[in-house]
C-alpha cells in the first residue's frame, strides 16, 4: 500500500476552510442508486457507523476535482485498470491493478484514469464527527469540470438503472466476480490479495482492529461473532502492471527506472525470431520496454488485411512474456518521420535502442539522432509474420 501524508501546503490551505469544515450535513440515502458524474459513475456498496465503501468507474482522460475530505480517511484499491493519482504539488503517481493507497483526511488529491476504464473500491473510514457516508465533507480547489461549489449533490445525476451500471451491495455470504477479481464477504482467505474488516472487532498480535482495517496476519482472534470480512483476490493482476496507456503515465513510470532497453514493432504473429530478440534485449539491460504499433498503424504499413491479431490480443499475449517488463501501444502520426515514436524515445531516454537486421543504425539515426546507443540483432532467416501468412495461404491453395 502507498501511504500519503499531509504536507504543510495541504494543512495551510485547509486551515482557510475552517468554517466549511465544521458544517454538518443531513444523511442522504444512496442505497439502490447510481451517482453519475462527469468523470464516470459511483455507487455505495457498503455502509455502517464506522465505514462506507464506494465502487467507482473513471473513464479514460477524466479525473475528479483536486479535493480533500475533512471527516474521513480514505483507502483506495484499484480493482481493474490503471489509476492516475495527482497531489497538490502536481506530483502524479500511477496506482496499478490490485494496488492500494491510503489518503488521510485533509490530504488534497485527484483521482483519474490512464486506462480506458479504471474501476476502484474506495473505503471511507469516518472520524468521530460522522457516522454515515457524508459525501459533502469535501473541499474542492481545482476542477476541470468547473463545478463552482463543494456540494456533492449538485454535481451528480442520480440514476436507478441499476443493471446498466452493474450495481451490487456487500452483505454476509455475498460472492461476486468483477473482471478478474473475486469478491467475497465471509471468512478470511489468506490466499487473497486483501482481507478487509467490514464490521465487528478482531485482535491481531494483541492489537484491536476496527472496521476498514486491512488484515494481513493469520493470528486473528474475533472479539464477537458479528465480524464481517471482505476478501479480494486476483492473482493475475501483476501482468496488467506492464501496460502503459499514455505518455503522462510513461513519465511516472520511467522516473524510477534505470538501464532501459527500448524497442518497437508490430508483433502481429509472434514467432521464434521475436522471442529471440526480446530475450537478447532483456539481457542487454535491466528493464525491457516494448512500443507496440496500433492496429491503424499496421494497416497503413502492411495493408488492409493486417493486422491478423488485434492490439488487445497482442497486448494480452505480450504481458505474459516473462522478459518483457512494460508494453506501450502507440499510434504513429507519421510513418516517415516517426514523430510519435520519437516522443516516446525522448521521454524514456533508453540506455539502448534495439531492432532487427531489416533496419540499419544509419537509417535509425536519420530519424532519431538523439538516441544514445543503438544495437541491431540479426534476424533468423525465413522467420517473419509475412512468411507465416504466405505458408498458410499456400497450404489453403
């Protein structure tokens, strides 16, 4: 879990809102409804006098206001996709699938989506001032949708088309599979990614845990028979961490990496030549990053019958290749100058750029003179997507 702390700037700004912070709000019942927002939608999936849990969908390129809550701490778990987290100092972080972040009250933050859709579970842990999910305990300071006040109710459209949004509510015995995430309410599962106390109290290593706590130890004692535990399990999530969706996300990833080897290609039908080059590339550095051509780009280069395998299929295959650390799909705006690829190269600034022997160092440097080091790997004769397609075509004829 990522733990955020309030900085001086968070605290100084929030002090100017003392009057708003002491307002009280009536309880609003959000059960059996969906709150449609400019950035997506959310609905309440659990509530008691200690915590509230919301399910959020944020669509690509959208984000919430930069805001804080003053009556609750927040724990966010990304169920699917890649979340964009922005802080008050304009720092941007990537929170990947089945990763979590703790945001204390009065910490200004904005959440958004790098991926086409990001699905989030948001756990509110109330302080002593509230005993329900008060959505109006927020202070907005910037908002791309130009909402002018800090009232939650004025920024939503309430929908009761529950099936349209996949509405669900947590209760004892609840079992649900969302995307690849198994969601269960019942007993602890030490093989799960998360065990979260919903209700009751338990003791772990002589420490009493309250609702909203993450449980990571087998030595658990229940203080009553009413303990309710939520488990979340998705063992394939780490492979999805390899996918980079935008140049902004790419910047957040590469700032913590060294000795990156970068390459690009269509990788339409993966064959032994591809795999050999990828293994060589990984051996020549610490991190291997692959730029994968979009379907539209391949069609322009190879013709209307290509690609054979769509971008989604190619990504899902590549994320399972062990020597590949990151994959980024890009759509080249100009195949002659390779401007889009060049932008990626400048952001990554790789230690080494590698290609197969159908390229030359001289030709690569004509388009990309800023590359530090270039290496050409020899191709395996008669091993290419084109030769595979020709072989299959000849078999059919």
